[in-house]
C-alpha cells in the first residue's frame, strides 16, 4: 500500500511509475522493498497453470529541482539494468538511481 498523497500510474506495458511526494531516498527504498516483497509473496495464478512465481525489479530515481520528467524516468530505468559500478542487476532487483551518468 502507498500513502494517500502518493500516485501510481501505468507507464508502459508492464511498467508503473509511483510518485512519492516529499519522500527522502531512504523512504523510497523502504516503500519499494515493501512492494517488492508483497508482490513476490502474493499467490499468483494463471489459467490452468496453477500458482506461478512472480518477481519484480524496481528502479528508483530522485527528482531534483530543474529535472524534466524524462530525465528522472531515464535514471530509474537505467538503474534497473546497470549499477553505478557497471554490473548488470539481473532480476528481482531494487536499485536507487541518483544522478549517475551511464
């Protein structure tokens, strides 16, 4: 669950954006981890296949004064794929993307 002042919207086919107003980076990480754990422990069923495991990867970006929407979402998206050290994150990841250059 998220706070009443937060907003979640569908951004792409299987991508969602969660706007956390007035939330410090560590609060965003805690919220994302809570969501990740909830998704992964929720029983998911597919038609005729029974229960299937579902995982989620979350990229987090902090918006700064002067940032454009695409800059923030680009940082979050890139955080999903490569950490600042250049290592690929793989699946089931939670990564905080700040103002890194990739």
